[in-house]
């Protein structure tokens, strides 16, 4: 694994929203811990006997995607209801690239309104709203990985 692969892994973990990822292979161990502002990486490589082993720290990278709670003030978030991801996968706002998005900011949704699709293991799952209200904000970019429970949309129930 070269430095470029490690940098791509750091970027992927930062975008995914995961808080910690550990990767262990035969000759290398990598732990990536992300916070709201930076990503820390520790890399340990096993050396042949007789050579001193030291941890090698990669440069800290800034997380490209910040959680919804950090992006919006708490006062604003408290009056809105979140539509969250029920599964881990890739978030899509459209049913296919040539079709319009399921919902836009300002659209009204009701229970059972399809708001997005999440691809998990080559299966596309339609995600429906469980609440009524008006879409205030889209919190995830199209085509990005999402975690279980990650907020996708903010909805004003008023």
C-alpha cells in the first residue's frame, strides 16, 4: 500500500462520516479516527527483526463532510425533524441519472413519499418519508456514502 492509496482511504473515510476505521493487513496496520474538524491517521508497519519500529503519522487531513449538527446551529435544528438513513449504502437523490430528483428544498412530503434511494450491495432501496412537512435542507450530496442513522434531510413539520 503506497502513500497515494492511504491518502485516498483517508478521504473516503472522511466523506463516509465514520468515526473510526481500522485496517490490518499482513505487513501494515492503519487506524483512521475522524473528528468534526480533522482526521488523525496512525500507520504501523512491521519491520524485519533488529530494526527499530516507530509509528509513522500521516499529515492530518481536514474532514470534507461535517455532520449536520455542526453545520446548522442547534436552535435551527431543534425545530426541524430529520429524515435519517435506515441502512448503510450510497445515497442517490434521483431514480436514474436522466430522471429528476425525488424531492427538492421547498417540496412538501407526507408519509410514504419517496425521498431518495440508497444502494446497498447492488440493491436499490427506495427510502420513504415517515413524517409530513416541508423539505428545508438536503444534508447529503448525491452519490456519497451514508451510515445507518445519518441525517439525510431536514423537514419543517409546521
